[in-house]
């Protein structure tokens, strides 16, 4: 909301006043291709997910890749960055960007610089353009895309005057992505401390929640999600740390997190995620010792997270997720190590696949449950 614009957000806006301002006379930035004809084009071998086809152009989307699913502080960081952009910047920009939070940690077959940070305990995610010119597999016979080759350059001189006049980089697109990165970093650095969720519950109609906050900020936002990696709904508390919120629909499992809001309207990073199981109905999903959950996201294009909950894993010797088509033909079996609480596996089906498939949880050779998932390009 406009009422929540703060000085730090305005500073970020002022930092990028005009994407086409000349920086170096060697490059003719002023004559770059406009947003009407951007140059974020697909290569022939671009890594999925993304790039619907060769030379496809997209300058209004950016992908954010991060590790994990339930209670992942990497996914939480991605949601925070998207929220800050949507709340504080998006409505003020001439060309609004759409941020897609991806299920996988990186593109298929790729390993970005954010992964070592994650391995060493830092919250990490990567910004990736909507399209890429190649999958960087330069050892592949016949590889002729630009990415990770000597042709991966700023642009080319087409008229022989030693000035680049045709750019492979869309600077407007680059500046918009830098803005998303900048506002997320600024808000994370200057925001308040994160509250704790002290108690919670939901009965299918209402969400009940209490927070702990020694700083007494007095303003809080509660984020909930059910079947995807994005927030489904945001609820706000003002002048209190307890609240009851009407739910838009009844779901068996609701994933809940919270953030503080300071006097400038800046949100903290979000708290650890908790699983609120629907109560008040006999023999519902979520009250079982072992429960297979709906995959997230669903429908999906290339990757999805399949989860199951285990209350007591002491007597479980093996667990598998079995993927089949509707005729019962087995597509893949994934062995999953079992721990107490949430267990997750990332399933890569491959880009441009469509249709309805089944996934089953098998514990010690016994079928526990089966659910449907939809591949939609």
C-alpha cells in the first residue's frame, strides 16, 4: 500500500532513476533495444524450467531458485524478497515484473553460486532471468548457443564503426532485476527483529495464532500457504500479538509464518514455518501417524515437492515415493530417508510434459496413500 512506502524504499527507487542513462561513451546505451523488442531470448539448449522455445522473448519475468520446501529459510527468503517488491515497488514501476518462486534449487543440470552458501548454513537463493541462451554444456557436440562461450558478450557491432549497436543484454530488464535484488537486500538489512509463533491452530474455518515479541513492535503480518511456494493469504495484526482470522477455504494442512513490522512499515524476515493441522473433524488427514501430503506446487511445469509427515519413524525401515501414470505404469521410484516430522523429496519430471499422474507413498513395502498431480506447461 502507498501508505507503507518508507525512506529506504524511496532511496532504492532514486538509485535507479533511468535505465538508459549513458555510463560509458564506448557503449551506445541510449540506442539499446526498447522493452517493446527486448533481447532476453532463448537459446536452442536452454536449461529447464523456462524457455518455451528457441528465440522466445521474455523481459517481464524473473525466476528465484532456492533449496527446500517446508520450513526452508531459503524459500522463506525468496518469499520475503517477492513480498517487498510487490508491496513497495511494483505499483510504482513503468514495467512491473512478475517474480516466480521455483520449486528446485537450480535449473536442471546446473549448480549456481548460491549453493555453497546454503551448504555453509546461509540463507541463499539465486535470481535467474526468465530465458537463457543455452544450457552452458559447452562440451556437447554441436553446442552453438552463447552462454558460457567466447560469444557470451555484451553485444556486437553491426555497422563497423567500432561501437556496439546490437545488444545481447536488455539493460531495462537488467535494471528492473537489480531493483528487485536491491529492495530485498535493503529491507532485510534495515528491518526489525523476527517474532516467534508461540501457539497456533486452525479448525477449517478460522486460524488462531499468538506471537512472542520482546521488542513490542505492535504490528505484524501472518503469511499462510497450502499447496504452493507462494503465500496464499496475508493477515495483519495491529496493537496485539494474538489474532483470529477467517480462512478463505478449509484445508487439512496450513503452513504458517510471521514477521514484525516497524514504525517505518518495514517487515522483518519471516519466522520458522509451522504446520497447522485442521482440527474438529473426526478422522481427517493430518491426524494420522503417517500422512502423504499434496505436492507443491500443483499443477507444475518441471519440478514439484512431494511431502509426507511421520510422527514416529522408529519402526520404519524403508520409504519410497512411486510415480505412475493413470494406467499404472511406473515412471520412477524414489527412495526417501525418513525422519520425524516433515519429509520431502523434489521430483523432476522434465520440461514441456503435460498430463495427470499419480504418486504413492510406500512404507516397508506397504502402500500408505496415493494422490494425483498435474503437469502443466
